[in-house]
């Protein structure tokens, strides 16, 4: 099925892997019908596309950030009651979808943050705009980035910059942060970006990538416990899927992709044991079929129209028929 959607004009950024998302939905046995969950609504790009392409679907959309949710509400108003909005973390979907077990036709996760966050949120996601170091997606709960930068121990900082930022200079950067904050607390994006720039030897700066990029990514992931939310959702999502329904997850970070991949493997074996457990105790039948042996990546056409799609990896699975497994 070939789709040629009209993207609404005010939203410059096309949703990542949109052709592949539409194809996975249209080729399922459920087709473009029934209830869909958009777990990461953002500015509503994927949702708009799906609501236009499939007049038979309705959507329940989760979004953690109330500001971007307002943008999506305006954009998607024309679809009336076909879309319902929930301003909450997708990790809490079980508390909203209790009555929908086995009824969801499709589910989409498009992890990370949106260009809105870098360009318009005012919450310090980008090193290129001088703002206070906040980075909280919901804007109010938990510790912000300023707290982390100014209070974590040097080793904790180095570890998180290494793990979530995959930054080889993590120890030098953490040491530089700790030296600086003894003199002055680090409160702004530009203060942090400048400090990182100086901490990495100039000959190791990569052209076209600011040295602080990875540090900012690491802080954002830590501030919002992004991987914890994904882990919880990957444990829960299958309960809501109808047989034949498809779940699609788009990752931008190797750690996100690993969580999805591991969850798919376990569910394809039928295992619902806690991921920390070494041996499976539930011994269920296979519960999903994996549709993507390898992750799907953007093709040439998309790479040319959307540079953000470069690091996107999509995995998809299909719910098999069968009862609710034991062990839950
Ligand atoms: C990459 S954007 C999604 C873009 C969207 N698919 C589109 O086409 O416009 C990811 C969105 O998910 C939101 N988000 C991230 N983690 C979330 C979570 N745990 N629960 C709910 N929303 C989340 C972010 O605030 C962001 O708006």
C-alpha cells in the first residue's frame, strides 16, 4: 500500500519512519481499524498521519509534557472524538487502560524528545540556546539537570555521562564539572556547554557535532528516568493488545533499543518473569511474533528529507492469539 500523506503546514518536522509505520499498520490482520495507542504523541505527527490514512481508527494518546501536548491538541482538533489525550507517562498506561485488555489494535512508541523541546520549550535541552538547566519533560517532578550537575558525586556524573551519553571523555568532563561548581554553581546550558568544550582536547572535537551533545543527552535521560519508563512499558504493553495487533517501537539510543529487543525476545518465548531474574519460572507459550529480525532503518528518501531519522531504529511485533499468561 503506497501512502502519500499531506503533512499539515505549520509542523516542519516529519514523523520519523512514517512510511514504515503506515505499512506495518495497514498490513496487519486488523488493518487500519479499531483502537490505537500513541504512547509518545509529541506534536502529533504520527497520529495525524494515521488518523488521515485510516478513517476507521481512533487513538488514545499519551504525552508527558503538557506544553507539547497543547500543540498537538490544536493540531489534531479537527479529528474530534477520534483522539483522546492523556497527559501522563506511558509507563502508567496500565492505570488508564485497565478496561481495554486485549482490545488495542496497534500501539506506537517513538522514544526520546521532539525538536519542539530543543527549539521552543525554554527548559534547557539544547546547548545552543542559553537557558536554565532544567530538562524535565513534565516541567515539575523530580530533580532537574541543575540539581544533578551540582550535587552528584564525581563518579556518579562520570558513570552517567559514559552510560547514557556513550562519551569516552566522561571522567575528564565530570572532573571539570566538579572543579567548576566548587567556584560557582553551574546553572545554565551555556555554562555547561562551555565547560565541556574545554574539557575535551580540541584535536578530539568532531566536526559538526558540538562536544556537549552527548553530555546533554545523558543528563536528559537521567533527569526523566527515560529508560525506567521504557522498561515498565515493555513489561505491560502486550496485555492490552488484541490478537493480530501490532506494536511498533522507534528508538534513538542503543540502550532504548536493547530494552525493546530483550522484551520482544522474552515475550516471543512467552516469558513474563522480571527482567532481573536469571531463569524463567512462568513457562508460558509464545505470546508475540517478532516482525523485525533486524531493526528497520530509514531509507535514502527519508534520510534526505529528515536528518533526525539517521539514528532511528524501528522494531515491531504482533500479538498472537491465546489467553493471558500465568505469572502476572
Ligand atoms: C520523538 S517525540 C514523538 C514525536 C511524535 N511521534 C510525532 O510524530 O510528533 C517523543 C515524545 O514523547 C514524549 N515522551 C517521552 N517520554 C515519554 C513518556 N515516558 N511518557 C509519555 N511521553 C513521553 C516526549 O515529551 C516527546 O514529546
